[in-house]
């Protein structure tokens, strides 16, 4: 009977250790996945900020061009009034 008990206890200890190792490995894999997701999110935010900056710069250039066109149009209107 003591040999059978030792076998059962030994098997239980091995199973418990295997379960503990599996739980630790799962925890490590979850942590790695979370770190990867966080990196991807940071990259997405960085890319979005770059895109927003480029759009803002393009809008500034368009506004400058519009202002220039408006000034030239007003000048032409004054010239046409004077001629006509």
C-alpha cells in the first residue's frame, strides 16, 4: 500500500508541476501578445498623427493659395471697374 500511495503522490506532484508550468507559459504568451498589441496601437497612433500633420500642412498651403487667388481676383475686379 505505501508504494501505491507514493506512486499516486508522485503522479499528483508531477501533474501539479506540469499544470503550474503550463499556467506560467500561458501567462508569458498573454503578456507577449499584450505587448505586441500595445506596440501596434502605438504605431497606429504615430501613423495617425503623421497623417493629421500632413493634412494640416496641405490645408495650410491650400488656404495660402486661396488667399493669393482672392487678392488677385479683387485686383482684377478693381481693374475691370476702372476700365468699364
